[in-house]
C-alpha cells in the first residue's frame, strides 16, 4: 500500500496498535481528510493486510458478495475505508467475527456519520473498539510548522503542510464547499447547501459564544428543532465542538447553555476569510479564535483521559476550561492572548467554587511564572507537554 510522502507521526498510533491487538474490529472515526487512511496504512504496512476503499466503484464491485471476498482474507487485516457507504456490511462482519474472533481482523474507517455509529453499536457491540483521530495537534507537528502557522491553517494535513498560505486557503475553501455541497448530505443532513453554509458561517462569527438557538433559527427562517439538528450534524461530523458547562454540586446560579466552537482553527479562519496571520491579528475574533484553538489542542492531546467543560456563574465568575477526571474537577484554565494577562476577582471565586488544585492562565508563548499563590501562567506548548499529562 502506498503511503503519502508528507506524513507526521500521530499520537494515536500507539493506542490504535494496542486496540488492534485486543479487538477483532477497530474503527477510526474523524472528519474527512484528517489522516485516517494514512494512519491505517502506516500502522499496517508491516502486517499482512488488504485495503478496500468503499468510495471506489471498483472496490464496491468486489464486495458484491462480501462474504465470499472477505473470507479469503481470514488471516489478514482487512481495511475498509469509508465504511458508512456500505452499512449492510456490518451484519455480515458480525457473523465473520463470531466465527473467528482473532484480534485485528478488521480496521474500519468512517467519517463519523451518525448512522455509522448507530449501526456499529447495535451490530458489533462487544466486538469493536473506537478511536477518534482529530486534526494534527501542536505536539505532533514538531518542526513541520510553527505554532502560528498551525493556528492559522489548522490541523488538517493538506492545509497545514501546503506550500504556501495561498495554497492552504484554496484547500480549505474547497474542503468547506465539498462538505456543504456533498458530504453533509451523504451523512444524512437534508438541508439546502446555502442554508448550511450560512449556518456554519454564523457559528464562525460568534465562535466561543454561548449557544442561542432561537437567534439562529430566526436568522435562518427555520424552526428551533431544525437548527438544533444542524448543530448536531456538524458536531457528529467533527466540524464543531459543543462545550458544556460544569455544574457539579455548586449551589450557585450557573449558566447552563453550551458554548460552541468551530473545531479546527483553519476552517474557522476559512469561514471568516482570514487568509494570513496579519489578518488574524487585526480581527475582532482574535481572542475567540485563540480560545477555540487552545481548547481543541487540549481536547486532542487529552483524548478520553479527561472530560472538558467550561464554568460560568450568572455573576460573571468563570473559567474557559475545566478539566474533569472521575467526576471531579482536577484543573481549570483561563485562556488569554496576552503576554501579560490580568486576573479578575471572578477567577479567584471560580477557584473557590471548583476547589481545583491546579489553575492556569494559558498564553501563546513565554516562560512559566506564578500569577498568584493559586494560579500559574504557562505557554500553550508547555501546558500540553508538561502540565496536562500530569493530570491523568
């Protein structure tokens, strides 16, 4: 199998290898073009394997009698890419796995269609493990790109590793157009492409804000139920993050609506037409973009080891990010695009409310230093590489 020349090692490689040694089927889920196929081919290049792309008419023809074909590869790892294109395979895979539960028999790749997740959950329960592959995160790019370039272009490999900012912009605009005009429809979202694009752009314009479904519904001329459906589809396609508030047992009036972020910073900037770094630095969305970028990096590195929330009271006390382990907040962070951040009285109130032992202000770069006896200022890279692993 051919592996693209531009390849950066992924943090998920080790976990994926372990799952293939434990489960007869493993499913890598994530947005299209995020690197699922490259990761699968790289991991299995030393294994006896076969690759079938279910978007290819030629490969789909091979699977007219799937049992006849796949039974020939009983001792190989069968990679089925874009598995949601042939949902009828799931029932057949269950029977084949029950006949031979050898670990690593099937490696499924899917673009996170809700129908895909539902089908596998129902038919392959106890036989399959999932692993999500997000865009490239800051700890994975090493010397391939600077933090500024990564923030501007986002983590999709073809965008990040493009030869120029102009080439990256063209890739992202084409990606957005393809998702709006084709992919979300394939995933099951029955909506006019122009309406979906307007909705996505509206989300970008209020990135990092509290979700107000009624305002979106009114602007788009649709019902609240419909606009919530749009939101759910974009989330299930790994295009946005819906960050829920932390409640716990805190006896205060808390904000209970989620915050919404365009998940990949490069796509956010594409939707806002921020093509160059200087455009970003001079834009009113700068702080919101940095906040969303940091949250995505933390989420990508922590994976399912920690849950992430935000915290806000009606009196204004807040933390942009609350990290929870086993149902208990273990750390909190405020996210600032500043080399000399200030802290408010509300931040100290939030620390008292959450009772977090570790509290941070995450900034773009610089040395770590204490801002108070309970709060430390850290750069994003230092937080991801030094502080975050110590929390799980």
